[in-house]
């Protein structure tokens, strides 16, 4: 038996099939016995789905107790009818649970611009709220009920000590099903029984998202529905974390990053039609933000991605993409490595092309886990990110999505 | 017989095969009998090819008399050896023509990071400079000698009156051979016999590039070698244009935009493996820059491009891409149209999805020239841009480029 959401103290959940999607579960509920400190990050897209607008409002006070998520319909570009649908989801969930509406977060994923099936979803909530459970299968049902084109459920669980107290943390995510979050919705929900103030949680969540989910994202390229929410209900009964200097805070921070990076990586590894998982690393950078920008530009270059698909050690494309990142770096100081974690081949040393065995390189690039590393030799900071290749299968799949 | 570069007064040119490329012409020379007012725009990439560095320096005084271009080797990421190669191209051209080195512009296109074949190129210049000619075939040779993966030569010619004087303008370009300039080098060279001051020319060229070549470009995403240069040698003997208020200036400005848009469109229509030409239009925007940003974001979205390939009227992807452009616009005021110039179907009215005949839409999208139009209903400005679809052929081609 695996540990999941249901192994966090006070958390129950469920995943049901309401009929919005033809075959798979399409409604997830996550509930905390007590109100939890809550923090979230939302899409930066100018076009924002109705549930996002409502969740943004409800989380403003730093507290939440329930999350309701539907799949199959994004409730985006749906206007007044969609707004009412999202409100009905929140209202029904709050009423059925007997909690305040302001403690309910709501999320949606699926097709954009279709009328929202409010009745089906509301009926589904009423029928299933009584099934909320702390049994392991309930966690699996919830993890499966938020998927769209994903080929597998994405879950994570960690247990660790905070100031001598055992703490449990669990999360579920859905990928874009595609390579970048701008190509579909990215959702992640993490629950933890640590006691932490809403303010400190908010700061910690934003920093961890920057190192994880945002490193599989082209900066600013987000779908209408993206959302990452973290609920910490304090039922571990540790002395509440309120400052970054509190004992155990650094452990909590590291574990939150760990679970987010794990979920982010599983999203990339489930990219539609992708055949490679590529780890990008920038080392010895003047600062971390610059390293991240370089990685986002390189990992989102269609030319770099097609080269990885074709096992082509075309390092010129990598440097060209880096040059487009809008950050100053000194090409004449840069070393570039390409290969896998075990066999990393130096392609450039201080900007100078190195001889390499082309046949050996093609052999290395045949592997499914690749590694691209750039050493800027101009500082002490590093950044890491993850991406996939761009394949003919990807194009085929996405050319006929609604048809 | 077509009119081309050689129909501009005082212009001679040539295109030769030096052996850097195995089969096709790979060295172009353009020469003006007298020094010309000159202006250029260059790549914004941080990694800059050696010829770009040199041309930037040589054009600083607003004058040029010759352009020398090699294809097959980009002379980028080539270090000191490449720097010397670019300098040798300029020096040899200047010596053979008996002009000042500062009057020579140099450009390169081809593979990045390969040692620069200086001897072949320098010998080629020496052998061919005597062949500079004002015969029509010389213009065609030059247009062909700057190509890489392009499938056809890109040329334009216009004649018009400036303040009662007949003026001739001609241009050649090479495409990335791909969909965005970040995926390969974009070069364009335009010559005109109008008399215009360097300062006014510079201003006019920058504005025209923003409306043409930059509208097939993702902002800031440019290759290491991109360059657009315009030489106006004054041999039409019109009173020199020095102010935007001078008689005939507006005609010159309009014609420069026209030839640049023509060349930019031919570049898009020669996109590798692309099956559609898509015209993007934003109307009734608060300002033109905002319209351009929206177009650049939409036209570079892989999801929009794969949908066009698959004839999928997936307007949600268009709005999602628009939302990522980083500009504020009111979705609830936006109308969206999709189709062809002749049959444009309203998909959204004031943010509200419209019913449409899906089968009819699929029929329309089978055409090779598509049109996407967004009406923001919040201003009086418009912008236009051009792009292509993303096909399985594109991925196949680019996955094996150097191998």
C-alpha cells in the first residue's frame, strides 16, 4: 500500500465520476478536519478561468479547509454562466461540509470555452461528499480524478521531523499532458499536517514553486487554469512555524521543494508524445534568477527540443537559445556539456568548440534521460530545470485535439 | 526579364560558388558606384556572429558602399579565428574595390561553431569581384548565393516617384528556411537610388523593420547572424530627403515598408515543412505595439500552429496564447474570427463563444492561406503579422539537421 493524501492527519478525500468526462473520474474533493493555513500560486495568463478568480478571492485570508476540482471542462471563457457554475461548486461544497464558503478553493481543467456543466458537477458534489475517506484508495481516486490527457496519476508523499515532531506531507498533480504548462492546465495540491503561519507558508510556497513548477514553465506562459495550492492544517501539533529562523523550518522548506520538484518532474515525464526527459543545469552563474531564465529559454526552444528527439548534438542551437534569454552572459567564458548524467561530454570550453566523437555522442543521446549543463564560470549560483523533446507524435496529437 | 537589384542606378552585384557549400552558390557581392546612406538592424541575440560585430562598427557612420555575404558557414561561436575571417572578408573586398574598409558591410549564414573557411571565401572574393555586373542575371545570382535551406530565392523590386523623380528600390532576402528567425538566420539587403540623409534613413528603416521582419519574429528571439541592411545611393538625384515632412518622404517610407513586408512574407511562405500561411490581424487596439505583441505570442504558439496544421478550430488555444502576451486586454470585449480572407467566421463575440458549423470550418481550414483576426473593441489601432503552421515534417527535418 502506498502512502498518499490520506496519510496526512485530518485529511480525507475522494474522486468520483460525474459524467462530464465519458470514461474517467472527473471530480475530486480534498477536506481538512480543521481549517488550514493555505497559500497558492495562480496562472499569470490575462485570460483567467472562473474558478481561479474565485479561489484567488477565497485564499486571500490565508485559510482554507476544502478543495473541489472538476476535470473535463476548464470553465474558462465561459462568461456569466461559468462564473455561476464556479460559485455553485463552492457553495455546494461549503453547505454539504457545513463550513464557510470562504474556506473552499475551486479548480477546473479540461476544454476551454465549452458551456460549464453546472448541474452535473453540483449533483456530483452532493452525491460524493459523504464518501470522503482517509483510506488509501480515496487518495488514489482523488489523484486520478484531476487528470485530463495525463497517462498516469501523479502523487508524492514525504514524512519528516519538524523540531522533533513527525510531520506528513502529500501532494497530487496533473500535468499539462504536454510539454509546457502553456499548453494545458497544470494543477497541484499539497497537504501537510505541519503548523505554520499563513504568512510564512505563503512566502515558502512562492519560493518553492519558482524552483519546481516554474522550471518546467516558460516564464509567463501559463494556461487559463493553472494553480498550485498548499494546505497545512497544524494537526502535527508542532510549535507553529512563524519565522524562517524557527527550528525545523528549513526542513519543512526543503521537503516542500522536494515534493514540488518530484511532482513537476512527473509532469514532464508524462509529456504528450515525448520520448526524452532532459535535465538542464546552469552552474557558476552570477545569480540564480539568471540561471533560471537561461534554462527556461533553452528548454522551450523547439529547435533544441527537435534536436534532442533526433539525437543531434547540435550545440549551436543551445547557445543560440541561450543568447535569446534576454540576460547578459559571456559566451567566451562559457563551458557547455551535453549527454547523460553518467556520460557528460564537453562541447564548448570557454566558448571554444571542442572535438568530440560524433558516433559516441549519437549513442549517448539515444538514452531517454539526457542532461544539458552550462557552466558560466562567472559566479557561484546554480539553477536546474526539466524539459522534454519535441516529437512528430506531439504534433500529430495536438493537431487534432478537439476534432 | 524581371527587374531586380541591378535595376537600381549605380548598383552592380554577383553571386558565386566558392566551394564552402557543396552544390549551391555561396558568396554574394553587392556594390554601389558611389558611397550610399546606409542603415541596418541587427540580431538582439547575446551571442553574436563575427560579421555582425564588424558590420555594426562599419555602419556607425551611416555610410556604406559594398556588402559581402557568404553562405554555408555562420562564422558564429568561432572565436579569434572567426574574427580574423570576417576582417579578411572586409579587407579583401575593400582592397579589390579600392574603397575604404569602413564602407564594407559583411554578413554570414550557415552552420554555427564550424571553423570559418577564410581562405576559400577570400579567394572567392578575389576571383569574383571583377564579375560585378548590372545585368539581370547578376541580381539573380546574388539572391541565390545567400540562401541556405531556402527552397527559392526571395527578391523584390519597386519603382515609384519621389518629389517627381523616378526612384528604384530592390531587395533580396534569405529566410530562416524555418518558421521563426530564432530558428535560423534571416538576412535582407535592400538598395535604392533615392537621396536620403543617413539619419532619416536609420529612423525609417527601424520603423519599417518593426512592421515587417519583426512581425514574423518572436520578440527578442533572433539568431546569432540576423541582419537587415538598406543602402540608398542618391543616384536618382532627387533633392535629398532629410525630414519626414519633405515631399515624397511618405512615399519612400510606404514603399520601404511594402518591399520589407513582401520579403518577410516570402520568408514565411518558405517555412520548412510548413503547409499553411497564416495572416494574423489585431484591430481596434489601444495601440499598435500591444497589437504586435499579441500577434507575436499567438503566431509563435506551438499549440495554435499545430491546430492550424490539423485544421482544428480550437479558438481556446488562440485566446490562451493571447493571454500570455504580457499585455492587458479585456477578454469580455474581444471578438475573434477564424478562417480565410474570403470566409472569416466569428468564433467569439465580446468574449462569448459563438455557434459555428464545425464541418464547414474544417472545410475552410483546409485552405493553405488562413486568417486569424482579433477585434479588441477598445481603440483605433491595428497590427498585422504572418506565420505558418507546425507540421510533422518540420519536426522530422529539424531533428536531423547536422547529422
